[in-house]
C-alpha cells in the first residue's frame, strides 16, 4: 500500500522514526578466552607510578600460578620474571605494582614487587608458565628510546594507558611492531581511577549490541516510500557503515521537479543519549564515545550524504521519477552509554517543488 498525504502544493515532507535497542541482559555476549593486560602505568619521578593490571575476560576463575609477568629492560632478550599467585575471578582484575608507587596505585595493588621497575622503553610480557605468551606491551629486542613506544601523549613513557573496551584479547606476538594507539587509550600520568576494574564490550556493563528498527511515521504529499520499516540489524558499539535493509525507494508523484532534503536528530533514551554528528570521524580519531552518524547512499548520488540536525540537499528528483536510498549507521564508540536501553531518533525527509 502506498502512503500519500497531501499538504500545500509546493511542500513535501516525510518522517522516519527510529528505535534503537542497545544491549540488555537478554543479548548474548562474547567473552574473551585468555588473560590480558588492561592497564599500564609508568609515571615520572614526581608522580612515581609503576603498575600493570591483568584482566580476566573469561567466565571462569583462573589460577594465577599458571602465569608469570616478565620485564625485558632496554631491548634485552633476557627477562626478569615476576611470579604470580592466587586466583583471579571472572571479570575481575589483578594489579601488580612497585611498592614505591603513589598511594592511588598501592590502594588497589594485589601484588607489590620492586621487580616491576620498568621505564617506557622496557617490554612487559604476560606468559603462561608452560611457555605461551598471551600478551605483550612493547616489542621484543627493541629499545624505542626515551619516549618509548608510540607518539606522545599516547606512548609508554610517563603515561597511564588503558586497554580499549573493544579489545578482548592480548597481543600474543611480541615480535610485531607495537603502537599503543591501536588498542590503548591515554590518560594523565596522575589518573589512576581506572586501576582496579575493567570491562570489555564483549561482556559487562560498558558494552552491548545495537538493534535498530525504522518505521514510517508520516508520508508526504506526492512523495511515496516503498517501505514502512527498515532495520540495521544487530550491531556492536563502534560498527562502521552498517547498511539498513531493505532499501527505501522515494517516488516523486508530482508533475514537476522536486528537491529532496534530509536531516536527522539525536538519539535519546530514559537515562542516555547519543549526539548526531555530521563528520567523517571514527572511533580511531575524534568521534566521541556517545556520538553517532548516519548517512544516505544511492547510485543516484555522487557520494554518501551525511545527515545532520539541519536539512541538507540530497538530490533533485524529476516529476514522476524515483530514487532508491540506503541508510547507513555508524554506532557510538566502545564504552558508550545506553547499554540495555531503547533510544530513539528520526530521519526527516523534506522536499520542495
């Protein structure tokens, strides 16, 4: 059935209302299968802090006696080992710290040892005592110099680094090039508020999946839409360029050429909101964790049309002609709010003759 509603002869408008379900207790989540480093601290002399945090992403407690932390100084291939003991519960962390670290570090330390006296150019490895490496910070047999690995402020010298929530496994190959920007977020070298807990998008409260349904709330005078609902499917936080199905065909049933415009709104829920941004940014650069993007793509367009809060021209459409649009969504970055909520936003079509 075609939905047509007539208003003023020179004005066409359409509205797509979108509901977004994020995570929730009934959504299956994937957990990691092996321990990995979740936080790293290497503070300057004035704020002496030496610590590493180990996270258990599995669903079972793990005996730490089966693991060892190794420190490789200045590119050495001979490690200084740190034996571990005790049990790390599922979803919990174990913090190893130097005993001279500041109070904020020692307050959450599970093990204090002077052996953890690393600088930013020292590789740190988490290894099973049976021999298999499960994670590494740095690159084996490499001394990167005084600034350590990475580019300030996201480097291993005088820094606090936290593993991104999207990372669910460690780097088991220490021979490959190491750049913390790929998997770590930088924090002030006096910010130890993250030590003592961690969560990943594959489990816990900081992540979730996104399931979006789109329904036609209103159709316009002489503007026909081929579908009254579309879906983006089930997505994880940080998904990029996910298309909705089915495509939506818009037909100009007027006899004269119309200009199609489109805009969208922020996504809001009971206690969370996502801000719509008209930007090519992604989680890897400047897109904020609670921002999301939408765009329209079509064979009739020269490229994707990013939707913002104000209407922008999409294309001209001759009288009686039709065009087919695919809506694409870029979900909020890992760690975004809204887990378990239903958030809503709108895609608004506007056309003038």
